[in-house]
């Protein structure tokens, strides 16, 4: 495994282009576009204000930079560096911006969610979508880019409008049986739309493309409900993470629950492998060194290195009782992700912040638990194989695959705390992001 040098970064804004050839990163006002393999700077763009969000167009030819404070979006072209476009929402402000799947329209959500403005880069025409709902995930596109669903709120009721992306014509408009809709997400095959309610009401609704209600799922009442959801890549399963520390799996035939995964503080099953991260200090007698150590060598000599031990079950994990009188309590299933081959599901229970749970979807059983020394900040599956990368806010990256588990120290000077990571589409490298820097990590095909 090899690492690049550190590069400056702000706002955790580092994104690979969809074709995998470029890597865009932001430093305050500046957008830097590099070659993803050599990290050579290809283009440098200067924006009008500090960049708060970036997104590549689907064909990797354009990149938008949103400056929400100023209500401005700037679009840059990779093919024609002299061309650029500026969209100013003016007094109505801006809270969100994204590309349409064709990469030629930009959807801007104005302040107070008054409307969504659809700007065309080709014809310079503008169209409006009224009454978008202020919620966590209010716009969803099908994976093939043909349809868009928008959550709306009018007359104190929730609605969903489905548009055809090619001409922005309204295909369906229907009301939803929700108290206060919180999010929407299409299944990867684009046939079913999952709609979930506010955390005060446990309710998942599944709609077809023509607006028919296929099924409603409610696990319990009178308690905090849905916290996170994830579709399996095959669209056969919908995983629902709840505040009661359980994941429920629905099947795509009957939309009934086939199993639920509990996340107890004690792992008792002898068939579950528990990898525990342990630190070992590498103390070296500096008097024996014939030269004074450089800063990089000194930091690597005296840093603690991690490795994984297989723990004997039963194992007690560190459990944190949530503070009951605070908003957004740290409890329940906050992260969910299926592996690209549908074989595994990775989860994180916020009550047990140091653990990653990996479930075998074919057997519907707990397969592995990774117990880290620090709280898990982020994890992401390799897009090409069942290999999970984990970061915990220190200068190490952790990799798990069915073959085993490894902890790798990033050999860089200074304090590099990895809080987010992003795989390249090839699965051969990933970007490791900290608050102020990023570096590239290069892997061999059979690393773990």
C-alpha cells in the first residue's frame, strides 16, 4: 500500500469524477482539478466566494461549485477552461444545488424551500418546481436518470411529484400517508420509491412509479422511529435502521420483514468473529541511532501502531447511554451500507460508537464485528469487491475483507486525522480526507 503526499483541503470537498479520471478538491475560494492517477494539476479555477459544495456532472465534463452564503452557483468546463457559467439566485437565496442526471441542468433549492429552480445550460431556459419540502432528502433520481421524485408540502399535507427528466413534464402527483415526510429514495432498479416519516413516527411507505402504494411497514408505535435506510444493489432488500438499535430487512416480493438484526453490547455467539484493535508502541533507543531522526522518522518511531487481535467470545463492547434530555440523541443505527455484491451489510449502532457490524446477507447472520479504539467516523465499501474501508478520526485506515482485517498507519508528518474516505471507481485507490488535508492511498489488487 502506497500513500501520496498531503494536499490542502477545505470543507471535506474532495470528489472523484464519475469516469474516474479526475479528482476535484477545494481550498477556500479555489477549485483544483487533478489527474486521479498522477495527481498532476490539470485545471485551477477561482470562485467568487468560499466554496461550500461541489458536484461533477454525470459525463465528467462540468463541475458545479455552490456558494450558499452568496446564493451563487458557478459552473466550470474541463474541455473549455475559458468557458464558465454563473447562476445568481439573488434575494431568494440558496440552500441546495445539484445536477440533473443528463449533466446539462442544475436544480437549485431556494431559501425557506420556496421553490426549486431548474436551469438549462443548453437553452438557458428556467423552469420552477413549487412547494418543495424542507426535509433531509427531498429530491431523488432513478439510477438510469429517467425520473425524478420531489417531496412537496402544501396545505399542511405531504405530496410527491414524479417528473420525466428529459423534458421536466409532470408524470404523477400524489399525496403520501405521512405525518411529516423526512426522506425519499428510489430502489436501484427505479421501480419502487421508499418514503419514510419523521423520527417521531415509525413508518416506511413503498410506492410504485405510477404512484400506487405497494406497502406500508411499521415496526412499532409511540417511540423514536426510522433513523437510516439502505437499498441493496439488487433492489431485493431494504434495510431500515431504527432508534431502537435494530436493523430490519424487508424483502421485495411481499415487502414484509424477513429478519431483524440486533446490536447488543455483549457478543455471545461463538460463530461471530470479533476483531479487536490493539495498539503496540514501537519504542526505539534513540541513542543507538547514528544520526538525529527526522520529524517523519521520529513520528513513525514513537507513534503507536495498531493491529487486530481475534477476541474470545463472549465480548463486551463499550456502550454509551444516550443523554435523554438533549436533541438528536446519539442512539440507534446511524450508518448502513450494502456491499456491491449484495453479500454483506455493514452497520454502526451510535450507542456503541467504536464498533462496525458486518452481517452475512445470504445467511442473515452476524458475521464479524470490528471493535475500534476510537469512535467510527465513516466507512465505505470498495465498489468492485467485498472490502470495507473504515476511518476513526486518527491517522490510520482500516480494511476488512472476508480474508481478514488490517490496520495501516498513514506515514505522513504532522497530525493527519482521517474523518472521511472515498473509493475510486476502480477500487485500486481511495482519497483519505481530514478537516484541512487529503492524501491518496494506493492499494494492490489483493491487499487484504
